[in-house]
C-alpha cells in the first residue's frame, strides 16, 4: 500500500450489528497495516482480549462532577476523540451512528482543526427511530452535513435519510460484510444432535427481541411449518419481547420444540446448525444476521422490509414476503425444507453471494477509498481485491 493511515473508530461497543461491523472493519484495517484506535466507553465485544498488532483502545471516562444531573458522556467522548486525534496524529475519525457519535466527532474536529477528517456511517435506527424525534432531528442533520463523508449500509437507508432529514449531500452506499475466515459452513453433527433428531429440520431466529423484529411472527411461522415438517426452532439473543414469546410458545404447546440459546458470541457455529433463518422484521436497514447466515450457507425466509431485498435475492438465496404475511412465509419455509435439491441450490447461491458481493476485502477497500478521498490522497489499486473475492 502506498500510504498507511491512522484511523480512529467510535461505535457502540456492546452487542449490535453496527458495533460488529465497526470492530471487524477496524481489525481488517489493522491487518493491512493501518493504525486503528478504538475510542469508546468500553472495549468492543468483538475486539477480544488478546493483543492485536496496530489496534489500540482508548477508554472514555465520564466526569462525576456533582453539578451534572446526568453524566455528560457526549462531551467526554468528544473531548477524548480530540485528545486521541492530537496525541496520535489521526488522519480520520470513522464514527458509526449519527447520534451521538457523529455529533461528538464534529465537536472534536472543531477542537483539532480541519486536518482531521470525519467519516460517518449510518446503520439504521439513528435514522429510522431517532431522526423521527423532532427534538433530535436538527442535531442529526447537522452531524451528517458536517461530516467529510457519509456512508449508509443500504440504498433503502439512503432513501429514508434523504426523506426524513431533507438531506441532499452525497451518501456513499457501503454494504455490510462478513469475514469469510469466520463465516463459513461448519459440520456440527454432535451439537446439532443436542437440539434435533436426524429426521428433523432446524429453523432459527437471531435478534435483540425488540417489537420491530416481530418475533411473534417467528413463532407463528414455526407453528405452521411444524405441522407439516418435523422441526425445531432455535432462538438466539435476548431482549424485551422474550418473556411474551416464551408465554406464547407455551400456550401453543410448542415448549418441547423450541430452544432458547441466549446471547452467543461464536455465532457462526450456531448458525451452521440451521436449515433456514427466519427474519420477518418490520424494519431492517440491512439485516446483518441474514448475511451471516448466507456466509454459512443458510438461506433466509423473511420480510421485504428495508434493505433486506438488497441482500436476500428472492427465489435465489431465500424467499421474501410482505411484512406480516406469516402464511406465505411459512409456505416458503416448507418449500425449502421439503425439497433437498432446492435447498442445496439456495445454499450454494447464498455462499457465492456472501463471498463475492459482500466480500470483506472488497468492502474494506471501499472504506479505504473513502478515507483517501476525504484526505485528498490517491487510493491504491483494487483490481487484485476483486480477484480475491471470487
């Protein structure tokens, strides 16, 4: 590479798609020789605890001064961003989510100077939820407009950003990705036997169990599928709707056919157990879990919400139906699970699409190109990257 960069990354460090992508991107950039500095209130969970070359973590400490009714995390974060940028001579601050991270980066740049460039990646709820709040709309618009570059994880999210915030500036489409060294099909016969008999199929749902995920629809889909095909349902994750879902399962008499696995960090092992992923969400700016499933050769049956159709090709890597069309989704799942040849065709197509169209090297290079562009520097050639992703 012609010139290596010093990059600051701020994301939500806990569980969530944006934190996953930000952390994995940072690790990949570090592997390429860039110096990556994570700035957050805790270590991103995907970063791990082992030493990684070119990766550094800077903890944001919040003042407990008695005058403050609430700890001023945003101001502390902005100040820490500026400190790290000055001390480490950062070239770029790449922040994930407009609020509060892009707003904090704007303040940090005011402290450091225009030589520090800010790249903001929009992931979803900063636009689909927070930007709907009139008390935050102006702040989010300012943070986006003052960024040197803005990216979004789907065309659908770009469209909604423009509509909700009346924004006309350029927004780069930069899809999420999966590391093919991590997400690949695994043969897990002993683990699979813990949950299902050899003649049973496994359906899976992974989420944070918020209402927007329509987890109740997952149960309804499974109930219909189970009447036709011997099967089990695995739930992965936790969240506010989980108690209601457990009650519904018991009411339907499906308690012995459903397993709750809670939060799982080694998610590729778990996904590899599934025959079908269910994703009937009401809103989904991208649907990272569907891409993770594709990387493991697992097709998705889900809704046409948001950016999902940009990821899941209907009739090729999965089946999609209008939001709430439980009957149709169940029919699609039954079709896939009852046709071995079709299921294998979808499996191969899912693997190919995940490895080529959402290749980690390719998406990382797209972010690098954006960094070099805002810095006014030439970007290295990417022709070799495309070959690596085939």
